């Protein structure tokens, strides 16, 4: 049978690799608008497919399934998990039963034996449950898609690439309940460790960015000192940290030539000659400066100095692809260290690389510094990659903990009219960004605070300095569901002319928050993950702040409130702590390069609409109410999640504390125990909000701190 084939061909760079190796009819499958499904598949999925699936007996079956899930608007991670699980388990089964083609594979016997645990006893319940779930999903949705989307001739042809549906389901196996319970308990334990610390995570992120910014400013001044005075390198310099830190940091500035010439016994004669004459790799245009951290001293007492929070990562040698050129013993020790921090498997059989960004210029030092770090007295690193990592990490942490956004939604933020919007209310600008949530095709609003907007501007400043331009350049989107964003845009999460994907964002978060030591109640280390922060945000909003499930579902952009209920289930311990960062409802555009205000008539019309909604932009105790929905706490504003705390209103909370003390005395005298409890709760909420405001005040104060840098020669 011959099917109608379009004269055009797919434009995917993988087309040539696949031609002749998979069924040609698959490559030319297209949607109702004529777009080839192959062109809509993300490169991450196609790379995995061409590397690990293309020679397998099920290659056509799995490629068809990928197209089906792409047509269903499934995100890249969903498809990645699906093809990885199905491919890995089929490979196991074909090897165990010595099968050579799909006709020999029997789901009623071969697959059943695996699920019953007759083979591969070392596989966990979760592995078996995941395989059965994803296999059945693939079979069901592919069959449904073929029946509903293809004509009769096509249906007859592509039926040969269906995964046969087994007669059994998850209810026939004991591992299903065990796997779900284990995953649920793990999620609850990890969320429990994070929920009470969301304000501290944001505050510590700011403190650390401030510290790295001070280092960068000192580094740039040292570079300027060398340039203006023509002094020889190395140049030693030091400065004092703010009183909160109470330490003095000592550094040494190098460039490649000076480092080689001052470590002559550790370099070959050819390198010494090139460094002296500044030729080849040591030409002025190839030159680069970097720093050596010498030591930290306490400025006010004799206690041991802590130094920079990230030094441990360089000293232990776990930045980047750390296993290259490492001995077996070194690899074993580093695996053990990383596992103690929560990275990798206890079996020590994998080389986890939590601090490898996979993106040029982010976190990892230059090649020269990485190769020669062991030759220095102190700790060598390049400053700019660390500053970039901390800046991206700070914005990501803020958005994840104040909006509950997904990673893919974060990566969509761009400096365009369609994305960032604003409205002016009572002489103040209110902001949001618009992105396409998971499983949708249209943009939806994500409410952000003025503080978040300042961080977006901070990233904009970083990018303009990095590129040496007045505008943020447009780059192609490389996150999940990239087919929805075919045109280049000025994305904020970009560097070295490439947009960021999930790997550098994960790395930036880990770097910024390293060493904060989150642990479950059982003492197991918890690694900060983007989705874990989303769970924590939902749990905090529902369990501690009392927001209704429907409201939180809208904030999280989830259609199924059942999923929201799962996300927000109570943790083993709900510690009383205030987090107040659900933010503003917006509906117009702000360009970070050219702020454009709308006409008064437009504003007046929108404000009239907003006035119909409870609370939006109203002043309340200690902050501003920003919920666009029905008041979640029935006007009990103290401790409400839908309020932005403002240091300028600190005095209001202090007055509430004094008022609550007076109320407690009066109600005690009147023998009204319930009212006494309410007064105590009022004081407790006010004190919690004051703690968060105090943290905000501290990192704002440190942002203005300018250390006095002293040069030692």
C-alpha cells in the first residue's frame, strides 16, 4: 500500500540521520496544518532517540509514540521520561528472553514475568510501576490518536507500530501501592524540610549575591588598578565584609602570563617562552584575569573565619565535569562526598555532576584556570562565571518561591510587549509576566512583586554588560516545548548567545544555595529542586496560610485541582512561619529599556475593573494585598499569603504587637479565652512578618555597602 507523501520534507536537522533507518512514512507524518511532527520534536528527545533507540526493534513504535505525545502538547520532560523508561525496560526484556523483533515480544508472558519480579529482582517497585504506567499510557494514547486523527488507509498501515495493550493493569500487582506510598512519603519529607524556610531561602540568596557582587566589584577595581598604573601582576588586595559577616578577605589577581612566570617549575619551557613573549595563547587579546582566594580572617574576634560560601566546591574539586582525568580513588571519594550532600546514589555507581552547568560562561572557570588550579597556593577561580550563576540563581529562586512557577514557564520570560506587563495604581507600578503553562497553548499571567521586577532588571543589566549592548539580544528558545516559540526573543535566561535550558538553572540554584543543609526529620539531606520549591509553595499557601485549593490551582496554573491537593497535602510538621509573597495582578507592558506608561483613560478603566475584586492593591497591615480572587482569609490580613510585606510599614506591625498585648489583658480580665487566643495569634503573626521584614532590610542595607579595597603593592 502506498500513502500520499508531501513533496516538501521536514526541516529538522535530524531528518538526514533518520532517513533510511526508520519507516519513511513516519518521517512524513504531519498535522492538519501541514507541519511535520518531526519538526515539532525537541532536540533533547531526538538526541536520545538517535543515540539509544534508532537501532532497536521498537524504533518505529517509539517514534510514532513520540509524535503522538508531541501532538498532545506534552512537555519535553514528560516525553523524555516516557521514552527513557519504555526503551530501558524493553531492552532489559529483549535481552532476558533473547528476543530479536517485536513480533516475538509477548506482553502477556514476557512483560508479566518482569512485573511479577520473576526476573531482574534488583529492580525497585518504582521501576516496575513506572514501566507499566508509561507503557499502558503509550499504548492507549497511540491507539486513540491513530483512530481519531488518521484516515482508514493510514490506520491500517500504522497499526503495525502499536504497543500491544496488556490485559492486566496496576491493580494486579502489589508494587503499585508500595511505589506510590514511597514516592509520596519522600515528597512529603522533603517538602516538610523546605516549607518553613522559604523566606530564609530568598533572604540567604540575596545575602550571597551581595557577597559575590562585592567580590566582583573588588575584582574589577583591581583590574582597573593594573590598567591605570601599569603595575605588574600578581596584585594582592583585600577588603572587609559588612559587620554582619565580620571578616576580611584576601585575594591575589593574576593573568595567564603572570601565573605561568611565577610558577616556572610547574610549566614546560615552551609555555614559559610564550608567556614571557606574550605569544600564542598568551597574546594580549587572549589574556584573561582571574583571582586566587588566599585566606579569610575574622575582623572583630578570634573565631574561625568561614570565608566565601562556595569555596568548598572548588577546594573539593566538584565544579564542572570533575571526573575527567581523575583516578579511581579520587572518583570514589568525590562520589562519597556528593552523596553526603544528597547528590547521586548511595551505591556510588554513578558520577553525579550537580555543579556542571553545561552552558558556557556559567559557574565553570576558564580552561586555563581549571587545568592549573592545583598549582596555586590558594583557591583559583574566574569571577564572571560565578557572578552570572549567582544572578540567574537569585532570580530563579525568587520566582519559584513566590509564584510556584514551573521551570519551563520561568525560561519563557522575555523583554517583550507580550511577556512583561504593568499597570500604575496609586502612583506605583504593579507587574506580572505572561507565559504558556504546561499543557496549554495560550499565555497566562504570573503575578510578581516589585522586588522580583528589580531582580529581572538586575539580570537585564548583567546581560547588557556581558554583550556590551544597550538592548538584550534575541536568541532561540531551548527549553521544553520549543516548537511553541519558533522565533528568537530577548529572553532573560540567556548567556553567550544561547538561551538557558533546565541544566544551567538547576546548577545556578544549587550553587547559590549550597551548604544551607536542608534535612528531613530522618536526617537525610534534601537537594533543592525546582519542582520541590513548587510543592513547598503550594503546601505553604494551603496548609499554613489557608488559601483555598481553587485559588492555589489558579496561581499554579493547574486545571486539575486534584493535582493541587496532592501538591499541597500537609507535611509531617507545619512550622508557623510567615511567607507573604503572592503578587500583583497586571495587564499592560513594561519594557526594561523604555518604560512606556498607558494613558490615564486606560488606567482609569482598568482600576474600575480591579475595584470589583476583593483586596487588589489595597493597603493592609504591614503590606499590600495583591490577590485577584476572593479574599482567602476573610479579611484576616495578618499572616496572609496574599500580602506583600513592606519594610516601610514595619511600624504598623509593631503597633499591632503592642495592641495585642493590651487586648490579651482585657480579654483575660473578661474571661474570654477564645479572644485571648486570637490576640496571641495576632501577635505571633505580626512577629513572624517582622522577622521577614528584618531580613529584607538587612540584605537591602548590604546592597548599598561598598567595601574599601586596599592594594598591597
